């Protein structure tokens, strides 16, 4: 009985070119492995700090690997959406950046507005 690619196959999928130009296999955790990594990190580091690190890392990657231009960050609900708001804030310091959300809860929209430094009461 086959359920799809094994965890090992999923982890080796794709390739990336490093700054030196040599292709390298991407080693990606499976969704369940990533959930375990997230839980472990959240036990020792506040979630807000993890969001800050993740969002700033995304912003650095955008500036480094994408050609100059405008950026649109789409933020969903939850912690990944929080990472997106931080990434948008960090990107907007150097490049034109917009943010979109379909978050059903005001909790997430309000969080994003606080991160970006403006009030929703306009």
C-alpha cells in the first residue's frame, strides 16, 4: 500500500543554487517534523521572538534573491501570518511592499496592524 512519497523522498525534493553557483539538494522537514520543531522552539523562545527571526530572515532572502521591484506579502491567520507581517515590515524599509490578508479574525488583523505600526481605526 503506497501513501505517497516517503519522508526521505520529500526531504530531498528540489534543488537550490548556492551563492557559489553549485546546485544543492534542499533538505526540507516533513509537515509533522516541522510541527515538532516549532513546538520544541516555542518551549524555549517566545513565539513573538520566533516570528521576528522568521520574518526578518524572509525579508533578507527577498532582498538577496529577488530582482528589484515591488513585493506583496499575503498573510493568513496564525503564526505564519505573523511571520509575514514582520517580513512585510522589514521589507518595506527598503523596497515598496504591500500586505494582504483574508484573516477571518480581528485578532490576526489587529496583530498585523500593530506589527506594521498603524491603527485599524482609520
